[in-house]
């Protein structure tokens, strides 16, 4: 009976030692990761400031966020959303740049339903005509001159 109790006690001490060793290794791993992140925090904070992402008054809050893993993920999520928004705006802008076709707001071009005298539906911008254009009618109405049309 004494021998069995001694064996169980030795086994318990051995298992406790193994558990303590693994726990210490785990803690040291987390500390190394935290130290590496802490070393990068000033550089990231400076980059955020120089890029204009944060203002001077937001610097302290950003430093706190970079010190907390969950808040760092929130900061990263916001940055990714902002980048995606800017990319979408750039795609829309490049589609409307000079040299590319813009959609016809009146749907009159190309379907044969345009009045050559109307500057709103004519496919020929600035075409000369002796008839009154829509812009002429608007000007005459503003001046109080009867348009006769």
C-alpha cells in the first residue's frame, strides 16, 4: 500500500512538472509575440500619422488600439473596408475618364428618336441649325420672350 502511494505521488509530481514546463513554454511564446508586436507599434503609428489616416488628437487612441489584439483587428477591418471603398471609387472614376463612352441619360442616341434641333437628344454635340434649340427656348423663357414653338 505504501509503495503504491509513493508511486502515485511520484507520478503526480512528474505530471505537474510536465504541465508547468508546457505552461511556461506557452507563456514565453506569447511574450515573444507581444514583444515583437510592441516593437512594431511605433513604426505603424508613425505610418498611420504620415499617411493621414489618424490626426494628432487620435494618436493616443490609436496607440491603445495597437496595444490590444482585438482592437488592432478592428483597426485592420476598418482599413480594409476603406481600401475596398477607394478601389470601387477608382473603378467608377476610370470608367468615366476621357476617351470612354458615357451612358446616354435620355436614351435617344442610336435609336432614331432624336430631334436634330433639340440639343438634349441630338447625338451631334454643337451641331449648327437654324431651328430653335432647347437651350434657346430656355433662354427665351428666362427673358420672357415668347418662343413661338
